């Protein structure tokens, strides 16, 4: 029997896949910086990446909690050049969630930029190439893309 996911469930699955992918990318980059002897201040760059990874990990724990609440389980994820596909168990029924690889990587890059505190790619590409200047750091700009706004980080009170 096919699984029909609601918009919220599809958003959760997509967010989970993106956050796991981003987490692996940040871990890889941190290891690469640790092995590199070319940088004058590698600790600074590792700290920036770890901070972004912490944001992603916090959101990932929230998404995992929401997946459990929705009774959704992802049990196999396959990534190819054309798509990212996840096998899902939803309320006793098996199904497949698929997203084109290009869309997946573009959204992952946008989120990574947000977690790192950089301006979103869409804003940077709207300016002519000659007029582009880095925007000053603004912590209020570091947030999830609008379609994932309902997944706010859990506040521990500390």
C-alpha cells in the first residue's frame, strides 16, 4: 500500500535528510581543517564550522522528535546523481520519498550558509556582479528558510 504523506510530514522528512547531509558535510570540513597545515588560524575556522554544526544538530534533534511524534521512520536512504530517495515506514505502511539531487543540494547550500551566518545565496545573486559586497554580520539573519520556520530550535533556558 502506498504512503500518502501530509505537507508537514514531507517537510519533516526533507528537513531530516537535509540536516543529516549538512551534518556530514560540516564534520568532513572540520576534519579537513584539522589535517590542513596551510591556514594561519585553523582553530578560528573550526570554531565557526562547529558553531554551524551545533545549530544543525539542535535542529536535527527537534526534527527526530517530531518524526517520532508523527510515527514516521526512515529506514533506507539512497543518494544518486539524479535524486535522493528515502524508504519510509509511516503508520505501518511502506513508501518512498524522493527529491531531485539538484534541488536537494541547492537547499542544503542555502541552509549551510544560514547556519554559518552568511547571507542567503538568493540575496547575493540578485545584485550585479560588480556591486556585490559582503553584508555585515547580522545575527537576526541566521535562521531557517521561511518554509521551515515552524521548526524553531528548542530552548533549554540556559
